C-alpha cells in the first residue's frame, strides 16, 4: 500500500511539472549534453531569461495576457 502511494505521488509530481513546464530546463540540459557535449550549458536563470525573451518576441511561442 505504501509503495503504491509513493508511486502515485511521484506520478502526480511528474504530471504537475510537465503541465507547468517546470522540467523544461532539465530536458534542455539533457539535450545539450547529448547532442553538443562540448557546448557550455547555461545556468537555469540564463535559460529562463532567454526562454521568456523568445516567448515575448514571438507570439506563437507563448501567450501573455499582461
């Protein structure tokens, strides 16, 4: 019973992280390390800033109401 509860909690955590795109940085780092092993990996702050700037300049990337 405890194992099933832990499994459900892990699934819920994964689901929420994917829904909110919280795991985007981890996916990006894995991609860079696999496809471009010699390339430097930006910090999470730099990644988020670049991502936000890209979304604000291209309306197809994301929607901001304010």
